[in-house]
C-alpha cells in the first residue's frame, strides 16, 4: 500500500512540560525552528490523558512514517515503544533532564541542531531491548536504580536538574540488598546478592561517562550489570571507577553480555524501571534484544 504524501511529512509530538521555563513559548520555538528547516507537518502536544506513546501508536497505525518526539527520556521511550518493529522512523529533540537516549546516540543537546537532525538526519537502525511488553533504548533495571527513578520527582527535576537524581540516589543508599537469580542465554543460573541488576543497551551518562562499558546499540547484545556495592565507601569506589574508565575492573559490579536475560528476585517483587519510566514491580524480569529493532534519525557522517 502506498503512503499518501501528507503522511510522509514528519509529525512533531511535543511534551510541553519537559524542560525548564514556559512550555507555551517552547512549543512555539520548536515550531518556528522546524518551519525554518522546511518542515510542513503538524504538531501534537501530549497531555496527562494522551501521553507520547498513545499519540505515537495512533500515528503509526494511521500510516505516518516519520515522527519527531520533543521531550525527555520518558517521552522518548514511549514513542520508541510505538515505532519499534515498524517502518516508521523517529527523530529526537531532547528536552529532559538526563536525555540519556540522545546522549548515547550523539544527538545534539541544542534544540535547533537536534531539530535539524530529527528532520533531515541519517536514517539508522539500532538495537532495542524488550521487557515487560515494552521496548526500551537505554536500560531496564530492577532494585535500587528503580527506587532512584521513583524518587526523582518531576518538581524536583524542574528545580534541581540532574542534581535531583543525585539526591534521590543518596536517599536510597539504604535500599536493601536482595537475592537474585540471573540467567543469561540459557546458561547455568547465577545466584547473587545485589543492590540492583541493570540490563543495558547503552552505557553513557551525562558527562560522557561510560558506566556500562560494553553496552553498544549496534552490538546485537545487551549488557547485564550486577551492582553489588552496598556501603557508601563502595559506592564512592564505584563512582571513581566510572570516572576513570575502569568499571570492568571494579569488584562492586559484575558485567555479562547476552541476548536473552532472565532476572528472578528471590525476595519477592522488586521495583522496575525502563529508560526512566516506572514499570510494575515483579519477581521475574525477562529481557531480550531486538537487533536493528528501531530506525532513528542520527547526525549525518
């Protein structure tokens, strides 16, 4: 079936509450920048009732082949979930606090530069992860990291930016260590005590620090990071390893690569997050990699 020309025009999906400052002015600015770049599509704004995922899934079902999400990592993940496994390509204009997805893919943090890439960049297939019936781009985690995401509230991020995550991490240092059974690619089960178990498709955090060194979105694999740091001293040591690029040598973290990962909590349901979005608590988390599962507009080489 041929796609009508109007449905080939990019649709801007804008989350007006992402970022700081006045949301109405930001929406107008994004439209002005897009028009100056030759864009002729239309705009949809997210609401509490119609978030980015709802809007994106409707557009994909209607045959639109190019969406541009303007928002934070939560909105990006919702839109990624809608386009993964389809022929619809996704452009990204990062407006959030962390913008980890854009950071890892070298998408500019400047709005005008990012819009140019989102509209006219190089169409590139990347790997995505799949867990709890949801696609993700950066990582899914169970345990401590999910507690941090839960406590870094919107109002706190609006006031403090990235510092909100740091404060939430400090508040959760007493998060109990738990017993997990980890199975990678049907190998023998590994029983561990861990603060958190992450499964990452990408490993950069702000500051271009590679906290999960083996995670790459074009490797066809995911990286399991079993975080065993328990005391403040061990967390400081882990942070130092991240800053110096020695995570692979740190005794507080264990790294394993694979395509199919099963994480079982032996201590009851645990908090879960994916790309900064809360998922339902669970005792059993199954994660798979989907090689080339999504098409993203990236800076042209």
